């Protein structure tokens, strides 16, 4: 079944299935289903076409998902890089952004940085 252009699994509960959409987590999924008064325990395949339409309408009108959300996140990162704030500098350098240690740990972010430096 497709909701908002995304294939969601038929055999899972609708509460969990909605989290397959980028931008909808468990709490957003609960909020959607509570506002629409849809049982959270119902399987996706058991939804009526009317309920699917309600979910799609609610998502398109109230929640930013998929491409729009990715675009906004990327533009926020680009803005931070352009104004050279601390977080922007960390993004540009490929270092951990959210205060993690980088002296001993942080290999995932630091190794990619070293490989780029060696390639140049």
C-alpha cells in the first residue's frame, strides 16, 4: 500500500507502518492516528480506503515529509556552513557536530576526513 508516495508494509500495524515515511516517527504516528480516531492496533491491509484517504490528507496538510523535509534539512546545514557558525564549521570539516568527543573516538566522522585528505 502507498501512502504519500511511499510503500508501507501491509502486514504491520498502522502505528509502525507509518514510521517507514521519512519525517514520521512513533510519536507523530500516534498523533496522526489519535487525531483521526483510527485504532493503532489495526493492520495496514485492514484499513478502509476512506481511512487511507484521511491519513494521506492529514499528512499532506500537517506534516513536512520526504523530499520537502530533506531539502529543508540540507538548506539548514548549508546556511550554517555559509555563516561559519560552530556547527557549520564542524559540518564542513567532517567532524562530529553535536558535542561528541573527537580526541579519541569519533572514528566514523574522522576517518572519512582522513581519506579525503590523503586523496588530495
